[in-house]
């Protein structure tokens, strides 16, 4: 990915839900995207979220063991098991996604343009 060697600056950290923490970073000198580093504790999962807006959203496995479930606009579910040889998954507008930690898992989320409220909608399961 073209951003991997870019310098970043810490913005803030927040608890998304029980067992899920997100630290947000900006790319120095580049306001076309932002970066979230998310940690999910063993046995926890991120909220099921639907991508409502944005040009590109990348989910990038970093460490640990877990799954990323992506539900397409057609309702088909894709399950990505990590670790694996391919760590990058693009999630498009209209798709839903959810990470689940088998062991503690860390992933990166890169949003083009940068994240704003309303980009994702939490779906009640």
C-alpha cells in the first residue's frame, strides 16, 4: 500500500466498546486519508458496521489471531482468517464488517478520505 512508509502523528485514543480500543493517527503532510490502529481483546469483537460513505476503506491485519467478517451488498458473507498470507482487505460502501478476536488481535484501518462521523453505521445484531 502506498502509505506504509509515511510518517504519522498521534491524534487520540478511545474505547469503542468493551474490549475494543482505537488509536487515531494523521498522516503528516497528507490529508487525503487517516489511520486507526485497533486492538481487540481475546473473545471480544468490534461492532458490526456498515460502510455508508468514503472512497476507500482498508482493513489491514497486524498481529494476533482473529477473523474479519465482511457481508457484501448481496448478503453473501466472506470470512477472512488471520494470520494469513494476504493481510489487506478493502471494504466498499454498502458492505458490513466485523472483527472478532480469537486471541488478542490488532488491525489497522485506513480511510480515504479521513474518517468523519457518519462514515460507518453500527448495525444492531
